[in-house]
C-alpha cells in the first residue's frame, strides 16, 4: 500500500483574508465528508462568527479551538512570555490533531503571526509539519 502524502497550504500576506481563505477550504472539505479542526493561535475569548458557522455543521465535522489571548504585540516590544507559552500550547494541540488521524484537515490559523513575533523559529515549524494535511494562515 503506498504511503499517504500530506498537503501543506500556506495563506500569507498583509491585511485581511487569510482566515477567510482557510475557512473556505475547511467548509469545502466538510462538504466532501472530511473532518476539520481549526486551531486559532491568537483569537481567544472574543466571540467570532466562524464559531457559530462551525457549530451549525457539528463538532463531529468541524471543530474550532480558539487558544490565544487576543492581540499580540508585533515589532518593537518584547513578546509577552504568556503569549509564547500559549503559542507553544497551541502548536502542541495542532500537532496532536495533525498526527491523531482523527482529522482530514487541520488549519493552524494565525500561526504566521506567532512566528513573526518570535514565539518560535519557522524552521522548527516546517520541519515538524512535513507530513501534515494542514493549512497555515
């Protein structure tokens, strides 16, 4: 039996649209009968419309897990150690979801921002995600 290969999709760029693109990919995957997990690295306790939409589909089909505190300082100021801790916890949750076999698509939403704020190195992230079926936003 041939080894199954993963697919890595990265949405990046300034401004809005990265999460929206990833949500579109996720909704299409659910429509094809796939199970999706979205781990949100920055979004935390606020209420977002995508949470309602995912609930309508059912947690057994699309689960969104907001794990951050909200805004993270970018540039100039030192990154808050609590944000670094949360980013690592979020990465572990995402990594666990990727390798669990429970999900067909895992979206690591806002991970690009945590890398930009030096919560970890991009090299470490890419090395650990080579077999993943995931979308980074």
